[in-house]
């Protein structure tokens, strides 16, 4: 569902309009009444049908948008989130994980949430990723990867200040997240031997210590550990050269030291089509790489490309994961996010 007052509902309607005649089906965990009201307000011809099973969703997808009902407690005004609806938002995430964990669905695709509204209702997790890890019951931290057709990036540190990100950076963390990324690229993207490029932290990757010693003290030792574990990895690479068109042909994923080092290049390359993928979970999860866009909610002006890309990537990942149990994955050509 995502935040009901945001753009998630209209994106879902647009995604059904774009996909119902071809491509895999999906079921929406949302309030069917609010989706009908939204479709009517936008004058979009999207029939809505309530379902209670994956089989019903598949059977109805070509003629109507299948919705697994999650009733909202309060009426929705676009652009104005209501804490009364936070419980339904959270339950939709929980139930999506449950359906996927049981094998009734192939993957979880999440619309953006408005975190401060969930916090007001007692939500104690920084965001989707940490909550999904809790629901999965895993101790190791999941990994956020952003992907588009020309680039994949993983930030080692995520939603924290730059000062605290640098303080938290460690060789162990780089190694742990890189191994999770390598394994996920093999299992979910069909890349037999993923090539990992590791970015430096400082300008010119520290310039042999004259601009900072993190490359010498933290990043280079992590790379050596990864090489000893059989990972195809190189670096630290100066961040200002890592994302050029030529450089991107030499790796399958860039391991970045902090949030903006990863997100600025991918959003500059493909702001509309980038997908947020959570690695290290026992189920597949993707999401559009944008927020709730409260300022344009309900207008029908939001771009649906990222949600469709998230649905397509989830479909491809599920197919690769299924095949990986029966055959050896091939090396995918770099540049294809669906691999």
C-alpha cells in the first residue's frame, strides 16, 4: 500500500493499466474502496475486484485490478497523511511478507511510506528495510542496492550524517555487505562471478594518505580480505572516476562508502527508472526509488516508470532465483539491471 495520502495508489492504478494485457500479474494489499474512489477522481478506467487468494488475483488480473482488502481507518485526503491509517500501512507490509514467505507470491514490491506518520503510531524501525529484516527474523543487516539498466550501487552506510557515516565505516562492515551483495547477484541476477568495484572515501581515494587514511586503514584491508575469500573485487577507486560510462563497463556493482556517494550517480543517470532492491532477505523485495510526493498526490502527474521497473525487476529476480536451484547461473552482460 505505502502511504495512502501519497502517490502510491495512483502509481498502482497506472501500473495495472500498463501491464494488465501482458506480463505477470500482481495483487495489491490496499483498501479497495479508496482505490475505486481514486480511479474515479482521476477518470481512469480501472475496475477493482477484492480477492482472498493468489489464485483469485491471477485469474482476475487481465480484467480488473485485484486488491487484497486492508481497510483504512480514516478517509484519505491526498497530500495529508493521517496517523489513523498507519496500522493498515504496517499490516499491508506484514501480510505481503507472509504471502511471499508462504510461496503464494513471488516477491514483495513496496510503495513509499511516510515514516514520520508511522513513528507517531509507535513504529520503531528506521524504515522499510529494517522492518523487513525484523519480519524475516534475520540477524545480519539487509543490504540496500539501487539499480538501473546502466548501474548498480550499494551504500555501505545509509541513513546517517556524513560525520557519523565516516565514524561507522569499518573493514568488517565492507566485507560483510560485499559478501551479501556478491551472493545476491549470483542467486537473484544470474551473474556467476560478480565484479565488485569499491569506491574510495576521500578525494582521489586519499592520494596515498595525503587526503585521508581511510583507504589505507579500512578500505584496502577489506578488499584484501574479500580477495582471499574468492571475491572478484578491486579498488579503492577514486569516486570522481568510478561512474563514467567507460568505468561502468568494468564492474557489476559499485560498493560506495556513504549514502549520497551511491545515490547521486544513479539518480543522475536514471532518476525515473531506478529501483531500490533489498539484498540479504529470504524473500525478494523491490521498491520504486522515490518518496511519497505528497505535493502532487492525487493529481495523476507522478511518473510510474520506477514502480513498473520495480515490478519487472522483482519478476526477473524471482525467475533467476527459481532457476538457480536447477542450473549454474551465467555471467550477465553488465548494464542489464534485470540480468
